């Protein structure tokens, strides 16, 4: 067992307890990688195969429309999993890019090989189910509702709650692209909230 993967398995343990055989099998899929600031881990319109666990640094997932406008879907902080999940599940081109906002170090693994482990090991399947339920249902649905109904001030307050301390790590235009407002509007919102 790679001792350095302990951070990864500590996070997995928040969702399900893995046995030694399962842990060893999953560990064999892990590769440590470093990406420079600005590097793309996933490109919009490309097929993707990997899931990334952020050990250090920050990633942003975003979509660029035909006019060149950027919509930031989410940020992936340390101790979080990052992927273009819909593209992985459908084996189709990614609708999003994932870019390193800062230099980033990740544990990376092949999704199809991981899915084979899900079929073979019930405890890895338990992790997968618990992870998807928490992040794709319990957390995601309220966010989708709030981002459709909340005004810009409420969206900004929610951003600060979801991502405490992130404002110091990203540029104003990236926050604005996440909130769906212009950088000028964001400046006014920030001024009013002080």
C-alpha cells in the first residue's frame, strides 16, 4: 500500500468502510499526478476517462458557449473528487472543461477500471452509492433550485457558505462566472455585503 494514498482513503472512509482487499485493488488504480496552473485535465468536447482526487490546489469546471462566455459550474477544492461525471457515465464528449486554477496535485484513476471494482467489491459499491447520493441528490438539488430562484445577493451569500475562503484564491471574473453575473455586478454585491 502506498502510504501517500492515506489522504485518499481517509476521504473514501467518510462514505464507506473498505476492507483490505478492496482498498488494495483500488489503490492499484491510483496514480499521483501534478498539473501546472492553467493546465486542462479535461477539455470541453473531448472524451474523458479519469476521476481526480485533489490533494493540493484548486480546479474549476466550466463551459464556454459559442459566444465565448464562460459559465463556471463548480470549484473542486482539496480533499474533493473531480470529474466530468455525465461524460464518464455516458462515454460521451465532455460538455465542460476542468482546469487547474492553481498548481494542483491529484490522485488520478481510470473510471472504467473503477466501475469494474464497483461490480466486484460490495464495499466499493457502497462508497459509490453513498457518494452519488450525497453529491448528486442531497447537495445538488437544493443548489439547482436556489440558483434558479435566488437573486444575485443570495447567490453570493451561498457561494461564500459553500466555498469559505475561496474568494482569496480565485479571480473576481471566475466568481462572477459561477454566480451568473458580470464582474461589475459582483463588485457592487461585494460592496453592499461589507
